[in-house]
C-alpha cells in the first residue's frame, strides 16, 4: 500500500515536472519574445504618448519579434497579408473604435484576389481600385504593386485588456484616482476569447488560440514612487517609470496546468506610493505568432526531448551573453539620444527664429515687389545717365588734355615773368635815385621859364597882327610882317629848345603868317575888309599856339609835382618789385605743381573715360538682368508665402521633435538600465526555466507535446482578424490603446 502510494506521489510529482518543464520552455521563450517586443515599444513610447505613435509602436513590436524569430516563413514569391488592428478603449476598457490596416505584399501580380469583412475600405497609399464580389471577396487592380488599405469593423476582438485601480485597498475608477495620494494598485487583466474545439489524441477538447499580450505605461517619477510589478519589468529615470507587463491568457488551461505548481501569468499587478496622481494611458500589444517559435515536431521520445532541452540550454547561455551586448548597446543608445535631444532642442529654437523671419519676409514681399519695380525704373534712368556719363567723360578727357597743354604754357610764362621781375629788380638797383629826382625838378623849372617867354613872344605877334588888320596897303604891312617873321622864329626856337615832349612846327606857323600876308598884299588894294579877315586868321593861328604853350606850361607844372612825388614812388616801386619777385617765385612753383598734376589728371580722365565706356557697355546687361528680376519677383513672393507656411509647420514639428527626443533620451536611459537588469536576470530565467526542464521526465510528456503541437498550430492558423483568402498566407497583431484621464 505504501509502495503504491509512493508510486502515485512520484507519478504526480513527475507529472508536475513534465508540465513545469513544458511550461518553462513556453515561459522562457515567451519571456524572451516579449522582451523583443519590449525594446522597440519602449523606444517608441518614450517619444510621445499620442495616438499617432501607437501604429509605430505596433510596427516596432512586430519588427522586434521578427528579429527574435529570424525567418518568418514568409515566401517572397507568394502573396502575403500583414494585418494591424488598432483599437481605442476608454479608461473602463470599453472599445470606442476599431480600425484595421492591411498590407498585401504583391509578388508582381496584375490582379490580387482578397477577402475582407471591413467597412469603409479605402486605399491609403496608392491609386489602385478594387471591385467587390460575393461575400467578402475583393479584387484589386494592383498592376504589380503592394496594396495598402484601411477599414473599420465592429467585430468582437479575440482578446481584451481591462485595467482597474485600487487606492488604499479600495476600488476606485481612473477619474477618482486622479489627483489623489496614497497606496495605489493597478491591475491589468488579460482575457482570451478565441476558443475552439480541437482533437488531441482522439479526444475532442477546447483550446485557446495562444496570444501573448504585452502592456506598457508611464508613471511619472515625481508622483509614483516605490513601484513594484509582479509579471514584468520596471525601468526608471529621474522623470518617469516605464513599466512593462506581460501575460499569456488561456495558456494554463491549454496545457491543463490549473492544478500544477506553475505560474503562467495571465494578469499584471503594479503597486506604488502615489502623490497627486495622474492617470496616463496604456498601450497593449497582442499577437498569436509567438507559439510559432516552438518547433517540437521532431520531438518523438524522451531522448529527442533531452537533446532539445540541451540545445535550449545552450541557446539560453548564448541569450545571456547577448543580453550583455544589448545592455552595452542600450548604454550607447542613451548617449546618442542625449545628443539628439540637445540637437532637437536647438533645432526647435532655430526653427522658431526661422519661422518668425520667414513670416516677416512674407509680410515684406509686397514691399519687395514695389522695390524691384522702383529698381527697374531706376536702372532705366541709370543706364541713360551712364550713356551721358560716357560722353561727358570723353569730353572731360579731351578738356583735361587741353588743360595739360595750358598748364605747360603757364609754367613757361611764369618762368618768363620771374626772369623779367629779376631784370626789373636789377635795373632798379642800377638807377641813381637822387639824380633822377633832381634832374626832373630842374627840367620842370626850365621848361616853365621857356614857356613863359614864348608866351610873351606870341603876345607881341598878336599885337602886330592886330595892327595889320588896321592897314590897308601892302607897303604898310611888309615891315610888320618882317617883324613877325622874327617873332615866329624866336617862338619856335624857344619852345623847341625845351625838351618837354612838345614840337612846334615852324613851317606851319610861318606858312600861316605868310598866307595871311600874301592875302593882305594881294587884296589890299581891292578890299580892306578881306585884309582884315586874313589878319584874323593869323591871329587865330597865334591864339592856337598860345593855347599850346599854356598846355605845355601846365604840363611843366605837373612835371614839377611829379618830380616832387617821385621820391616816395621810387620807394614804393622798390617794395612792390620785391613782392613781385616773391609772388612770381610762388607762381612759378605753383605752375610746376599744376603742370605735374594736370599730367596725372589727363591720364586719370582718360581712365575714367575708358571706364565710363565699359560701364555704358555693361549697363545694358544690368538692364536685362533687372528686367528678369522684375519678372521673377512675383514668383519669389509666391515662393516666400509657401516657405512661410512650411516654416510654421517646421516650427511646430521641431517643437514636437524636441519634446519627443527628450522623452526618447529619458526612455533610452531607462532602457539602458533595464537591459542591464535583463542581463543580470538572464541567469534567473535560465535557472527557473531551462534548468527546470532537465528535471521533467514522465510518460505524460507525449500528452503535453500533443497539446503544445496543437496550440502552436492554432497560433500559425490565426492569419487574419478581418478576413483573408484561403490560399493566402498572413499575420496579424492587435494594438489596444487604453486612454488615461486628461
């Protein structure tokens, strides 16, 4: 009896060991797969908690899982349908909208036959159109292109996630938790609704499609402290805690492990101390592809299972080594994201400045057009003026050449004047100043005496002629005429003896008197009146001589005055001559400088003329260019307007990028720390999972193997949620966004 009891106990223990070993393999592989999901999801979630990021998060999660699996089994030569189901749920888990995105990978077929139960289908990446057949059948005119389309559905999801809260041990809603303090408990419960009948070893049983579910959320570090999670990981930095939990809903029942001492998580619990709590959103990713990683088809007996266990043990060792490399890479990623965050911040600042500048530029574009028009008008006037400048410059060049010649002549004249002034000064030095003045005075006095004496002679002649006028016969007149002859001779001699600058023509005086005498002589007998007239003419001649002598006498008086002032004038002449010499010296030097300057001026004027001609020639090109500028200005204004719109978008995007990069940096830091924890914890996974397989040997291994085989097949057969053709391969994933409290 005791032996039987011991055998029964041993059988139960071994049964548990078999189940534990199988589940350890599931948990180990599931955990590593989930962590492959975790890394890209964290990187995306660290950027920004927005609805737009969720699609990227889901895609990154799948990419991470594919990297972990290696070959996905997708044949590039066959049509493959990749499906992503995006779900929005409120804080209580109620679904508000389900959107499905389909990507049909086309091996260059012109037409693609598809099936879909979606509503409001639309092509989101191309112009290809479809025709709807019977039921869910669709035909796409793909023209060899991949097809990307989207639609909506109200079908019930195969999985659900429910998040509930407790504060200080009492159940509260998310809204009630917001802003509160205390001990908080966040419970994430996963549900699997994809249950179906299958046959295992001839027995009809129910099994769930094996979904793996991963949930990530952020808890601000200044609000949530002392954070603990039971099935997952926590990555913390100075600003936030990133918590990632995972579960395998239905897996325990699939393997009939309800009574076994095996902990297969189907929920996640997070506890923390909270102050002024905020309740953020969460993202859950679900996929049935994970079970494809278990290739147990070749496990037929104990020995093959043992070999598989050893292979898995070796693989876990490599995984531990790889975890260390991942930790190092995560540290490098953190360093890079810090630089990226700094650069994004500078970009945000610069894009703001750019946006402001472009806005101002856009506002000034009207002034630019007006200014360009004014420029065009100014260039027209400028080109006209340049032509005139060229002509004027040519005339200036010719004129400066004449100035140069004149300057040379001025130089020669100034030198001649200087030479003359020097001669004048030398002549003045040779002049006997005192003799000149005395001689001038004596001459003036002698001249005055002679003139007075001549005047007396003229008076005598006048008396004689007046007597003649009273005669009436030639006989009476001749003696007087003879006397007159003597008087005339005396007057002329006297006047001419004085060198006064006056010369009395003796023959003229004598002729006048003789004429009068002859007239008197010839006519005396006939007409005494005519004799008197002739005598009157002689008198008038003498009167003119008297006036002549009076003028000479006045001149002599002036000469006396000049002689008196000559002495002071000579002194003035001396001073003036000296100033003249000095001035002519300066004039001569200036003429020399002027001659040199005008030579340079002439050469410069020619250069200006040549330059003006070239400028005139180039101004036509300027006019053409300005015309093109004027034509292009409206296009520039339009472009500036578009640039302004783009700059504003850049400013908005750069700001978001800066915020996102900062969050990425924070997340990368947390990821680096978390991956280090992962590296440290791989030995625990190895011990609790892989090493436990070595203790699991029992005859029930075949039953467990069969269940695992069927479960893996269920995972492979779950190709689509919205619909797929029977002959088309595919995969699907679910991304569920549970909103927080705003």
